C-alpha cells in the first residue's frame, strides 16, 4: 500500500522556500499551533486558501508551542502529528514548522503575498504585518467563529 498523498505537502523548514516558489501564486501564509482541530480552524483555513492560489501553514514546533503557555501538557498532539492532520485538509498546500516564538523570520524568508490569522488577532499589532507590507503584501484577520477553541474543548473533555 502506498503512503497517503498528503504527506508530500509536509516539508522541513530549510526546504520551504524552494517549495513555496513552485506553488501557484499568490501564496497565502498562516501559522499557529493547531493542537486539536475544530470547526473554527477548518473554516478559517478554507477562507484563507480562497484569498490566493495556495495556502502555506507554519506550525509551532512542540518546543515553541510549550513556550506559549497554553498549559503544562500542551500541545497534546506532537508536531509531526499536527502536521499530518493539517496537511490532510484540502485547503492546505504546504505545511512546515518554526521553532522561534513568532514566525517573523520564516515569513521574511518566504515573502508571502498574504498573511492571515483568525479574528482573535489585531493584525496592526503584529511585527509580521509590517514585514509583509514592506514587500507590498497584505495582512488580514479572518472573522472568528464564536464558540470554538482548543483550550475550551480540552476543558470540556476534562471536566465533562
Ligand atoms: N474559532 C476560530 N475561528 C476562526 N479562527 C480561529 C478560531 N480558533 C482559532 N483560530 C485561528 O486558528 C489559528 C490557530 O489557532 P490556535 O491553534 O491557537 O487555536 P485555538 O483553538 O485558539 O487554540 P487554543 O485554545 O489552544 O489557543 C490562529 O490563527 C487563530 O486565529
Ligand atoms: O495558534 P496560535 O496561538 O494562534 O499561534 C500563535 O500565533 C502567534 C501570532 O502569529 C502572533 O505573532 C505566533 O507568534 C505564535 O508563535 C503562535 O504561532
């Protein structure tokens, strides 16, 4: 039996620039932990993809995710497992990782035309927005889907 096709969407960070160059343009970029996937995530990724020719998702490595303070046992899913789940989505063209606290350095390397986050972010406050705008790109937040968050889901599972 052959390996699932979605595995080819996952690449190491040092291969990301070359892979991005061969994707249909314009490239939309987003990032995050995506620990336990929910409806808010998949709606937001589908809307992000519709803004361009391809969607690149950069995941926080496990070490980077732990530093975000989402909880002592977070992320629940390891980086390789989170990458598989994200790569299996139709909306996603390429998945890679970043190990820093923010994706600024990776964004500066990849120079996407569009940067998106969910509506829980104020894009005007992000250094990444200023980077993308410096090469003529744009940064925007996609409307938040109320009632969906991984942290709330984990609490519900634990507390019943
Ligand atoms: N309900 C939602 N609607 C739209 N976008 C969302 C929603 N939840 C998260 N996002 C977006 O998905 C990306 C990844 O978010 P993240 O992994 O932090 O999800 P989360 O559910 O908020 O997780 P956590 O509760 O662990 O912080 C971010 O860009 C975030 O803005
Ligand atoms: O999954 P999250 O918590 O939305 O992802 C974080 O997003 C931050 C955002 O891009 C502001 O800079 C980022 O800095 C952080 O490393 C997580 O990816």
